C-alpha cells in the first residue's frame, strides 16, 4: 500500500482529522474543507457561526458526497444569500427569502433551511404562491406600486394564508383567489395612475367608475382597497357591497330578506353601500320567478306593475307605513307596494339608531 512508503504517507491523510483520501488545497479532506467554507460563509461578523444556523451546518456536513456541497457553495448566488442571511441583511423568514433571486437557488436554500429545522415547514401552495408573487411583482415597473403591492401581499395576504395553512393544507383555489387579488390591485393602481391620481388621492368617483366597468373581474381588488383604507394609505370610501355580484336567480328569498333587513337598518354600514345594496336587492326581487299558485295569482293580478322600472324604492327612514308594509315574507309584493307608495328616498343617517335591526323604521324622531 502506498501509505507504507514513508516518503509520501502524509500526503494522503487530512492534516486536521487524519482522514485518508483525496486532499484539497491546504491539505484538508473534503469534509474539513466544507466545514471551513461554511464557517466562513455563515460567520455572523463575530468570527463564529450564529447558533441558529448550526442545524443547517450539521445536515450539510452529514450528507454524503461533500464534494457536491463544495460545488454548491462556490455558486455566487448561494454565497451572497448565505452571507446575507448570516449577517442579517436578508431576514431569515419565509417572507424575507422569497424577495431574493434567483428563485431556484432561493427555493433550494429554503428547502435546506426547512429540512434542518432552521425555518419552520410551510405549506406547499404557500411556497408556490410566494414564488408567483415574486415574479409578478418583478414585472411592475412603477416603484411605488411595486412597494405597495409587496407590503399588501406580505403584511396582509401572507399572514392570512399562513393562518389558514396552519389549520389545513391550502387548496389551489385559495391561492388562485389571492393571486387575483394582487393582479386586480395592480390593475387598479395602473388604472388610477392613468386618471392622474395616486392611491392617496383616490376619490369616490374613481372607486365607482372602476367597479362599474367590470365588477366581477375587478371585485378581487377590494381586498387591497380595504387594506389601503384600514392602513390609512387612501381615504375611506365606499365599496360596492359584495351582494351585487351574487347571481340573483340563486339568491334564496330568506337570504335576500336577511340582507335587505341589514342594509336598511344596519347603521354601521356606509350609507352609500346600504343604498346601493338595497336598490339591487329590490330590483332582483321584482325579477325573481315564483312557483307557488299563491305567487302566480299575485303575479297575474299585479302583472302590469311587474316590469322593473329601474326606479326601485328604498323606504324613507321615518316614512309613515302600513302595519304590514315591513319586510313581508314575499319580497316581490313588498317591493311592489313600496314602489307604488313611496318615491325614492335614502335612509337618513339620523335614523340609524331610531329602530332595532329587523324592525320597520319608526315615525320620525
Ligand atoms: Zn479532514
């Protein structure tokens, strides 16, 4: 055996650990070279590896074929990412890492951090969403829009998704909806910029125009708009109530009644939203098909009133009303009666506390 030849024997043993095999520069074996490389890259500035990274070092050293890890650690992106994590310039979080590029390297590194327990395991759909988000934000040229959407996604959406993922694995539909929210939020910011306004200068007319053009497509932007209002980034404005987007044919009568009661009596909702919702609910009620003979009789007798006039009615707060003119179980009859008896009038804010929810408004205060 070669090591028996006295003149060359030491060349085959690592200077540090005595391992016999291929030696690299500095006369160290691959394992010891890897240890040194990791110590250098993960030095937190004190000359030592921060304790939180020790589990990562452990699994990297325990894997077979240390040579492949040495090759990995020569990659400039890996070096930059590890240095950033070690020194704290890249936050060691599931929010911080996805902001980095290239995503394949980031994903590989994150897998290692999760495998070693340095980062907690996260939902697969959540990871896919984060990758999508990084790529989506990259194509937004306007820096302010980019920053705002990023904050929204991380501070609002990711928090929400993570809470859900803690209870059960996320479904694709959940992250698809979240993607729509970001896409439509970005579209809104660009649309508003075309109107010459920033989010902080947004007006009610903008919100109305935005939703009028294509409510179904643009509705996912509302999550972003609510967040902007809540965090003081835009003025508090009224958004169209979600009820408008529901298919009126599928809306069961008792649901409609419950919603109608709420929009008529719930003073906590914005007045504008209440009026819009009430109009839609009443117009839908006049178009609702009826099946029972009782309803058909009503239909025939009142047929000439049945064409929707586009002038649906909201009872005026404090209007004098017949005792049975409240929310009758038959919303068609009720809506028609209101159309016949009252002109369009908006619920007045002063009437908000004048009655209990579910009860018809009382006489004027
Ligand atoms: Zn060694």
